[in-house]
C-alpha cells in the first residue's frame, strides 16, 4: 500500500477510535509504518492531502471483518500494536514490545516485559 505523505513525511489521518494520547476525531500525522497499522486495524482513516482520490480508492486495502482485537499503544517513536492475547506470544516478542513501550527499561526478562505491557494495556483500556 502506497500512502501519500505530506511535506514533513507524515501521513495525515483522522483518528476514529481513541488510543494512546489520541482521541476520536483528532487529525494527526503519522509515519507511514504506523499509519499503515492504524489504517489496517481501523483506528484511523486517511484525511486531507493523504486521502485517496476516486482513482486511488480501489487500491486502498481493507482489513477483513472479524480480525483479532489488539491494543495500539503510543510510544516515543510512534505506536506499537499488541494483540489481545499477548500473554500467549513468545517471550522474545513480548520483550521487544516492552522495549518499544519503555525504551529506558534495562535488562528486561519475561516478567518485566509482562508488567510493562500489562500497565500499557490497562492505561489503553482506561482511555
């Protein structure tokens, strides 16, 4: 999927569902990898100069209905998508997610990663 970026290299999007520091209805710019995830997961739609023209609309990929629930956690570098069943994922994957959420965390093991992810998910659910 080719996303249109603005002069700052960001994809302009309208937030549809609250996540991280973003509330529904806000207009924000995201780096292309994060924008692709947000679009695919239904958290945001393309907006303004990044929105597809009529000719582009047939090329926009849609996520099929019935996908797994996930959490989009805002990080210093953008966002990280964590599936609802994250506790069943391999420990190395959980550690990588935790490092994205909290880059200054030192010497993470499975237990520490689980704690960081659980806190981020809890904050996401409370938002």
